[in-house]
């Protein structure tokens, strides 16, 4: 089983039809790694260099003093009737491991955030929070299985019972099934990757939008984690199978895989492609949210590529040789590796840094670990496709 890899190329490369590329030298990326006997098992990787996380420039003293006294969920009002700063409330899906857990830790340890860890495995999430030293007053675990729309609705009800405002929502959880030969399905019968990564989050974000509208927090944000693998304007995004939503005929037919296709474009099932397609949906959804709601609500909608976090559970279903070689390959050969801790700080930055409030942006980090607004691929920035995806998705999740 040969390991194919890696040519050093700039990150902002655009692949043109004639095979030529135009490269800017803002960031460096490596091409993918793949196992030769399993084309669908290829996964791309990217060079990200580390740098210290820029901490929020907020009046920490004032916020800490506040959190020591009363319930952080409730706005404090001075005798003059002026609101004082309060702890932010952030929901992070998939906070039981990997990027979500690292982000939960990065936000919680500032003392300025209460993190609602929205996880399908309650005990795992509790243990993870404890082992990461997240202190009790800074987090709550709530059950959420994104592969069940009933569970999403139940989660929203349970969140409302907490009586907390919602200031930031981070849609982070994902499944990736690169070696699956057959599709598996969510409770409602949607192909699992798109059903979980896109449709579950779509319903969640739509149901929680009113809560965010009502929040009086100084900077409200809705973040949907994207990926370079869905962006075919990069070399990594050109590693087969490439993301392609086609004319959305499979999605419109319900992704049920019975008499219709389980793939968004109506094609044959491919687990790696289904994941990449779901990430395109995530990035399109963020932009459609921005177009529909940013002006009216002031909420900043954003997506990001956190870097190649080669050690996370995302690769758990990959073949053993890939899992063995992928992290050292990223660390020592491509140097494209980014640690879970560093990636968590990046996502925490998008959630909370006062300099990243712009809406409609897909954030990435350059070799100096400085954030920049990245270009999405043609498909991942197709406004008409985003509109149709929105309309079909709201029918599938029962909102229209
Ligand atoms: N790793 C990378 O190189 C990379 C690169 C670009 C983007 N990303 C993105 O980063 C995000 C986090 O991935 P990761 O690398 O941190 O992987 P991970 O460690 O596997 O984390 C995924 C999380 O999603 C949760 N999850 C899966 N299915 C769920 C469901 N049905 N309901 C609720 N939660 C569910 C998992 O819960 P359990 O703990 O119960 O399994 C886990 O907490 C994903 O959106 C991924 O696309 C990752």
C-alpha cells in the first residue's frame, strides 16, 4: 500500500482548467496523502504554522469581578440602568473531542465564557471536560445527536430550560466515513455525513437564531466549521473524490438511497465525497445566513478552515495504516500539522476575538498563524446554489 504525497504548493493556489495555477505566497499548503488501493480514502493536508493566539482585548478585570458574584447567565444592571459586561454563552457542537473540546477549553479558561457542550455522548463529554481541567462553573453538557432531528429539537428545548441567553453558536461536530462501502443513515433516513454535518446543524442554527437575535451581547456570532477539502480552488480540494453538489438532485430527492441516490449530486455513494460535499454545504449555509440575516440581526456569520489537525477522532474510520502515518507525515514531512490546542485557539478566536467580527467570511491562517479572509471555491461561493440548498434543506428538516 503505497503512500502518495506531497508537493509543496502555496495555499491560495487556484487550479485552472488548463492545469496552470496562479499562486500567491500568502500561505503554504501541501497536497494530499492517499493510499493507492483506496481512492476514496484520500485526505488532504495543509501547511499551517503556529503562533501565539491573540487574546481578546477585553476588560478582563471587570469581567472576572463580575463572574465571581452572580449567575453569569443573567445581565447585570447598574443603578443607572446601564448594562455591565457579562459572561458570554456559547454552544459548541461536538465538544467531546478534537477541535470542539480544544475550543471549549480555550474559551472556558478565559473566565469570560460559559460553554454549553452539545454532545451525543454525555458521559464522554463530562469526562473530557474534567480531564481538560474545564471548571464546573464554566460549562454545561447537554445531549445533542445531530443525526436525529428530534434530538436537535429536544436539545433546543433543553437549552431554553437553562434560562441562558445565547450569544455564540459554533457548529463544529462532524462525521467522516472515508472507507464506508455502503451509506449509513440518520434517524430520518438521510445519508449520515450530510444528514449530520449539514442538515442537523442547519436545523439547529435555524431554531436557535431567534435566541441569538434576542441576545444583547456585544458581539453575536454563528460559526460553521468548514474545510479546505470542500474547496476545489486549492490543490488539497482537488484530491479525488472532489466535492461537487451538482444540481442538488439527490438532496432534493431526500438522500435516502432507496429509489434515489444517497449523494447530493445524485451519484454513486462515496463516503469521502459525502463528507466534502457536507463541508461545501456548511460554507454555503454560512453565506446564505449572512445574506438573509446579518443586516437585520447584527449577527456575524463565519466559517473557517482551522488547519490540518491530523490527530483528531475525525480519522477514526480511516484504514489503520493511514491513521498511523498521517500525523507523523504532517508533522515531519509536510509540516502541515496543526495541534488540537492551536486549532482550538483559532476557532476560539473566530468566536470571540474583537478583530474577527466581519460577517460572511471564511477564515484561514497563514504561515505566521495570522488570520486572513480566504477565498472560497466557485461552487462554495455560488449564491444561487446556496439559495437552493437553503430551500431544499428547510423542506427536508421540516421548516417549510
Ligand atoms: N481534523 C482536521 O484535520 C479537520 C480539518 C478541517 C476541518 N475539520 C472540521 O473540524 C470539526 C471537528 O472535527 P475534529 O477533527 O475535531 O473531529 P473529532 O475529534 O472526531 O470531533 C468530531 C465531534 O463531532 C461529534 N459528533 C459526531 N457525530 C455527531 C452527532 N451525530 N451528534 C453530535 N455530535 C457528533 C463527535 O462526538 P463523539 O466524541 O461522540 O464521537 C466529536 O465530538 C469538523 O467539522 C471537521 O469537519 C477538521
